[in-house]
C-alpha cells in the first residue's frame, strides 16, 4: 500500500491504454484493407481481425478492471477507481462508435449516392473521444490523502 505501489498501478494503467491505442490502430488499418478489397470484400480475413481485436480489448478491459479494484481495495482510493470506471465506460462508447463508423464507411462505399450513410459516418466520426487526457492526468497525479484520525 505504498506510494510506489500506487505509482506502479498508474504506470500499468497507462501501458494498458497504450495497448488499446495500438489495437485501435491495427483495427483501423485492417478495416481500411477490408474496404480496399471492395466490391469482393475479404470478409474471412476481416472477421479474423475482428476476433483478434475483440480478444485484445477483452483482455485489456479485464486487466483495467483489476487495477480499478486494486485502487479501491488495496489503496483506499475510490476516487481513482471511479475515474477508471468512467474511462472504461468511455472506452465502451468509443468501441461502439468505431463499429458504427466502420459500417457507415462501408455503406458509403457500397452506396455512393446515398447521403444518409455520409451523415452517419460524419456523426460517428465527430462524436466525443473515448477518454480525455484529463482523466489520465487526474489518475497519474493523485491528490494526497489525509490520514484518518
């Protein structure tokens, strides 16, 4: 329950977020390749990518939840635990928006004259980001706690 242990948990959280960023990058690259295979989409390869990315996101989420629990239980930092919970919720939202955007991009490609798909893509593209740097900054610089008397 030392400060160095708390800092190690925060570093682990940052590392997991970096893994998420990389997973999103690979997901995006794979989706771009899938779209380039139009009109005879290589669905089998894309389905495999989606499976691998889903496994990566599930593993990362499980590890983040473990960190969240440790912030609360081992370090008595429910404030940090709550920040991580909000971050997780935003990550879920981002993943949903990413799927919507990918579908809208494919629909735009398949139906070039249909403005509805262009509007859907713009809407998904301009939705709020998954997490703000403020959340991570608050976690990485936790406020000191006063000892109980």
